[in-house]
């Protein structure tokens, strides 16, 4: 049963891959870890899918796969890594640097690292829009809308972010 479901996901991913090839085709991994991002996430070489969505209807599979594949296609993991590094550096500086540098350098460092963190965090948000755009172009906004609402219902999770997405898909003119 489980492998039959996985085969469908792989087939769909293959279809997308053929249309928009990348150097290394990502693999689908069903993992509880994906619950951190609700439905799914992209780690570039891996597309993580919430196991609760294994038996998703075709539109929901397209919705998740096309969006996550958009992240892979556009190498968004780099934005994520930069954000994590600046996040880490900012808080490291915040917590430790005052022991070693003068107050001027400390504040300057906070400002620079804070700005970087802000900038990369913005990039990550833009990446979300880009992945949606990629997916809409591939599958159409109606599929994205239906897939997104199916996932929301299945996970019992219609939060503000999802509502915003649904409005975006609904108003999109393809
Ligand atoms: Zn995303």
C-alpha cells in the first residue's frame, strides 16, 4: 500500500523533472521531520513530505511537489543556509562578543549581522513566492489552489499563512 502511494509521487516528480530538468534529481523522502514545515520541504537533494500526506489526491501531490521542486530548481537552499549562518553569527555575537571588543565594535557588529539576518530572511520569504510562481506556471493556479486546500484540510491546518496562499492562488491570472 505504502509503496504504491510512493510510486505515484515518484511518477509525478519524474514528470516535473522531465519538463524542468536539474543536474541532480531530488529524491522523495516521507519523514515526520517534514511536519516542521507542515506539508513538505526541500533540502535541495531531498524533497521531504509529511507521511500523513502519503495518500494525497493528485492535485495535492502536484501542489507539494511543484512548489518544493521550484525551490530545488532555483537553488533556494543557498538562501536558507545564508540565513541560518547569519542567524547563528548574530546570536553568537550578541551573547559573546562584548567580552572581547569595545562597545563601538560590539554595536557595529550587531548592526551588520542584524542587517544580514534581516536581508537573508527577506530572501527566504521571496523564495517562497518564487517557488509558488514556478509551481503555478507548471501546474496552473487552480491545481495549486485545490491542492493547497486539500492539504490544509487533511492536516487540519488552515492557518493565516495558508489562507494567504489560497488567496494568492485564487487571484492569480494564468
Ligand atoms: Zn516553500
